[in-house]
C-alpha cells in the first residue's frame, strides 16, 4: 500500500484547522464503518457510495480512506478508494471503492466547504502526480451540491461528461407499468403473454426480501448470470474470482441489511428470469436482470422487469426506478428520465 498511514491534525492555510487521517486496508476502513455510513446517509448518497456496498468490494483491491474531521474529531468528509491496474503507461489508477462496472460514487461531505477540504486532502495524499499514477473518480452525479467544492480543492481533476444513468420517474396519474412503455415494448409483452397462454405454460413472478430465501437463490442467480453472458458468446464478469467474490458479498450484505429484493420468474416451475433490486429510500435500483436463453420465446426478462416497474409504482413512497449504470436506453424496458453524470480524471493515460 502506497498511501501515507496518517496525517496528523494541523492548521492549514487553505483548509483551516482540520484533522486528516489516512486509513489503509479493509480492517482499518471497517473500523470506521459506523461514521462513514452516518456521513453517507447525511449526504443522501446512493447505496453504491455507502458502506454496505463499498466495503464488500475488498475482492477487487485493498481499500483505503481519506477522513477529514473538524476540530472536535467529528467526521465531516471522506473518500473510500481502491487502486486498480491501469493500461498502457499508467501502472495504477486510484478510484472510488464500489465504482467498478460503472456504478456511481459520491463526494461525501457535509457541505461545499468540507468538500473543498476533502479535495485538498486528497490532492496532497494521492500519488497521482508521481510517475505511473492516475486518478479516475466517478461516475458522479453532475448535479451534486458538493462537486464544485471538491473540484476547487483538487483543481488538477478534469470533469468530463459521461453517459447519463437512465431512470423511470413516476409521473402523476400514470400508475401502470404499461403507461411508461413504448408501443413496441407493449407489443412485445402482449406477444409474450399470448405465447404463454397458447402453449399452455404457467408463468409466475415471486418477490422476496427474505435473507434466507435470497441466500438459497444465490447459486441459481449466479448460474443464470454467467450462462446468459456465455450464451451471448462473451465471458462473464462472474468468471473472475475477485469480481465473483464481490458480487456474492454485496448480495449477502445487502440482504442482511434488508435492502435487497429479488424478483424471480418461473415458467412451468423452472427459473426463467430474475431481477435483483435494491430498495434505497424512495428509489428502487435495479442491480441486474438476466433470463434463461432456453425460455427466450416468452420474453421472461421483459415480463419480470415490467413486474418490477409495477412494484415500484404500487408503493407511494417510491418515486423512481434507477437502472444504476449507463445503459443504452433502447435496450431497456422503459425510461423517461436520466441522471447526468461526470467523471473526474487526472493523469489517465499520461506519464507525469
């Protein structure tokens, strides 16, 4: 680990009197999980920037954290980071823990001032300007209230617009999932339903938040995920041992926290498709969806996705369904909104 182990509290002409602490390793970061989670919740951060998610990513690299405290020692801003292998002349890239596979991170800070202090601390700690190092933070919500302060403290970072994350946002008076579908998608669902009836098949969708049920489903979900990738003639992200460990850990921890919900579709009693969702406050986030290729005639993936959208609409406290990563809108069941995103980069592809 190349990060400095500790920066003592001191008076800084730019950032004021703050304590900046660098914590290295998964055990060290976990020791601060409670205050990291409290900060993330104060910031309204998405689940992918909170402790349950980020601390399950140890399989992809040892995390380390930059913690910025006020004079009383209270945590006011923080970043949990990992170092991943770069390409070409960049030997390592420092990025947010949990942002693998395009998941959003967050600048965790109580306000713009603390975000600026976090930026200053990060710019002085990261070895980004040393030969072979680079920084790539994000994707981040472009409309984040702390983003400008963070950039002011770390001006070497260049913000770049990236593809937005599509969503289905509830609209007044539209209470049925079909209200949000294109005519072509509605036809797809009608044809699938008619084929189920014509072929005398049974089609059932089941939702569960039970930790024990989800644990029992995980081997089948993993097999479906991998087989669908392989059926498309490509390798699966779950073929990689570290990524598979992270996937399992996240599902286990989210289920234990009561945030995970799995929708499974069965045709004649056999698993035909699934959607893994995360109930994150007023937002229903779709982590993944896969179907079993042998049941493709009945479009079970689309049918279960429609059931998930309806699930969100049936609960008044839910305001949106978030597809979680930047996906081409034409490949989705439905979308009527999008969250603009940016990446913050320094030294990527360069040798300083």
